C-alpha cells in the first residue's frame, strides 16, 4: 500500500511493468528510458536481474536513476557496488520492516562495503519508530549478542483482523517502558555504532546433531566469498537426520574456479571451514543457474531441489553397530541424550553435537546405569562409544584425571596449550579449537579436583608447575604457544615465565581478557560465576547473581540447577553434584587468583581485550588501563587487540570467530608463518 500511495502523496509518478513482461529486464529499461525513472523500489533479486542485463547492454543505461530502494530479502554484498558503477550519482538504501508496522521501519544508506562484512547492516529505525533487540526475558541484549527483534512506534498495526489470540501473541507491552511492541520473529544484534545487524528469521534457526544453527549466518558468510552471487542454506531431511545443504549461484566473472562446479565447491568448503565452526559447514552443495523466486521476487525455498544427502555420522561404510551388551547400552544412551539416530560405536561425541551440559547429563546417567563415576574430561580422552566401553570394562576403577586434555591433537603446527578459566573445565574452548583450523593442534589444561578423591591445586604457581610437566609430555622443547581466557591467562603467564626461566622459548603468550589481580574490579567475581554458567549451559542463564552469592555454599548448585530447569535448559534427571563440584573449584581458583602476584615477564604479551567489558561489572568499576595492568609486568612490550563484545563471550559466538582470527594472525607472526 505504502509503495503506491506513499509515492503518489509525494507527487511522484508510479511506473509499473506490463503483466506479460513483468520479469523482462529489457522491458524495465524501456520504461526507465521512456519515463525518465529516478527511483527504483524492488527486492534485491530484481535489481540483480537489471544490473546483469545492463552489464551486457551498457549502451542502454539511463542517466536518470538517483535512488535505489532495496528491501524484502538479503542484499548480495557485491550488488551495491554494481549499482553504483552503473549510476555513479545514485544512492542505494536498504529498507526493512514488517507489514504489522506499515512495511518499513529500518533503513541503511549503503555508501561503501567493508571487506569484513558478512552482510549489509540492517540499519537504524525510521523517524517515530523504534527497534529493540531483546532476550527471552525481554531484557535488552548488549552489543554483538543476538536476540529477538521487536518494532515499536506510531506505525504499529492495531492487531490482526478478528484474531485476538494471534494479536496477543505478536503484540506485547515492554515490561520496563510500557511501550507497545511487535515481535517480528527475526533475529538480530546491535553493533557498536548503533546499527542493527539482521541475522535471519527465528524460523530459520534449526537444530542439527544437537547444535542450534542460524541458517542466515551461514548464508551471510557464503555471500562474503567473491565467487558467490546468490545463496540459500536449508536444513533438509527427516527430524533425526537433518543436514545442511548450501544452494549456490556462482558469479562466473569473479573467479575462474567457479566455472568448474567441483573446484568452486571445494574452494567454498575450505573458505567456510576457515570462517565457521565445523558443525556449521554444509556437507552438501548444489550449484544452480538461478535461485527460484516467488511472484514478488523473493527466494522460494519450497521450490529448491532436494539433493542426495551425505551423512555426517552414518553411512554403510563408516557405521559400526554395537557388538556387545555394554556398547548397546551406551548407543541407546547416546541416542537419547544427543537426539541423533543411528549412532555407531565409532561416532565421536562432539561431532554429534555434544557439549558440556550434555556431558554432565551423560556422566550422570552412566553413574546411574553402570555404577561408575567418571570425570567430564573422560569424553575428551574417550570420545567414542567403543573407547568409553573399554574404560567401563576396566576393573581397576576410574583412570586418574590428567590436567592435559587433547581437544584437537592433529596437525603439523606447534601445539597450542590453553589454560582453563575459573570454572576449571575446558569444554568452553571447543569452538575456538575448531576455528583455529584442522592443522592446528590444540590442548586444554583443566583443573585437578574434578574427580572424586583428587586434591585440587590451590595456587597459580602450583598449577603452573603441574601443567608444565604435563605440557612437556606432549612437547619436550619449544617454541611454545600458550594462552588462557580470564583466570587461565594468569596461569598461562606463570607457565611462560617458568619456561623462560628454564631456558626454553615461548613464541606466543595470549591473554584473553585477563586482568592482573591489582586491576581486577571488585565485581569481577560475579563474572567468574557467569563463566561457569556459560561453560555448563552454552549461553547466558538469567540469574540474580547477588542472591546466588548470598546463599550458603551447599545451596548454590541447587539454585543454579533449579533456575536452569525453569528455563528448560536441563532435563529433570540431571543432578547437582557436578555443578557443585565445579562451583567449589571456581571458588578455589578465584581465591588463587586474588592471592597471585605476577612475576616480571621478559617476553611479549598479546592481550585480547573485550571492548564492552563484562556484563557483571559496572562501567565505573572497569580499569582505564588499556593493558588491564600487564604493561607493568612485561619488559618487552604488550600487543593489545580490542575485541568487540563482552568478557563472558570471548570464547562463545559471535565473539569467538573474531578472537580466532586475531589469534591466528598473532601466532603466524610469532612463528613467521606465511598466511
């Protein structure tokens, strides 16, 4: 409606193609020339058709066009540049919104395309409208943190005609401001400059092999490749065997490899593996001449062809069935907990979507069903049913927990050794290890004391000594690559100091938003609690941290578990024992952190600092020292990289992808590797 009457109200003339030639670019150009069209308003796919036609017929380019409005779908990153090459005087504006808010609510004037963009920013609200990115509790999401997009302002509809139930479900009142809002069903996040980044429909968030995946993020990453003109990613298959499929239209002028489908797909797969975790890299690809479109020019997902799927975890060639009663019990248990079928005894726990919370649940069930108490890190040492069954068959009891965890032991590069945060486990580093690449060995160093009967280490110096002994079992000599997130950075520095004292070479020491004890805010202890919850649940759990801190120690684990159950994050059969043990470790590690006095360090420190600080620490408490106090510790200088986002998300999406790229560049420079 607004597309018609908005233009007429402004004194413009509406030029529409003849119905029989509605999809003919030659007809469009004829109309543009005849009527001296100055404004173009369509979905991006139709503008793409016009640009391609005029690229082949440059003599037909009109000089009148001064404004292109694009809305209704993703804008390919190369399209604005193509438009501006045809009409240098023209302006390109991205628009977005919803019918329930009078079509348009957000705009972004596209002037340049930044090389690190994965998509064109959604933009800022139009006059008299508002945009909100809120979590499930209707609380504002910080910069870089994804949430649900809501629209407010005078353009909101009163509701759905004669459908009170649907109206009440979609239109809400903001609990703090009382403002009436429309829930769009879109996912988005705020950028530091105030613009919003669109992340796709909530409907397009799928769960595959235990992982929640936003299809729009994969599509945006694919569009960042020079050879990709258009793409759609879909989840295809039955519930238990869904698989990612990437549909790609190559821009043959951008890359020679795109002319050969297999070469182009191999290049794309390698590109995605460098940009995304392995579970977000589609195993199946289909090259199309064009994406199917609906009558109004949007991508028609229902008409996408169905490919032959490639199983990630099951095929006649790699499937090994259970061979005894114990393996059969474990297979049934894994299939229940991971929600994946079928699972063979050679399948890898983490390849199937396993994470820390599922590991806690699995070990709890193993204790119930097999009468054996195994530490969480057993799954790093025995990540398959076949290996786990061997441990359960051993009569001598549970193997002694080692501090060294081979998260990704394969590769030709010198290994990275990454020390645990205050929570003590290293599950949080899984995604980081994947993003650093298949050729980069990655070992975690976990707290001792997770295993019943095993004494914890109580000082940073003691941890460094024990961890260093374990490191030398894998790598007897340097150059060493060391790092740690938060509290782990302190221990990593002490290990590096001890190695240098022994005449060894430390090529790289990375601190992931680690403060010196003297510069740590008093409220930072709350952040350590947040880290533990993130390690367990893979995301933020809305807790009253002050209430948690005031509870007696023996009640804290039960409190966290009950809050997680109310948020439907954990099943009813999960006990509090593992959580309580991790909380006790966290408190011991926090005490060790407060009493630690860092020695003078003669090497170079690489510090990755969270731009937004901590969600648990007020801005008034944060140090103004950009080095977080480490400049006074090192005599060889410190390299500071400011990472967008919060402390708690340094090793979680979306921040971890930026962290991985920064670390890769730093390590390559330290080892003098050609990137």
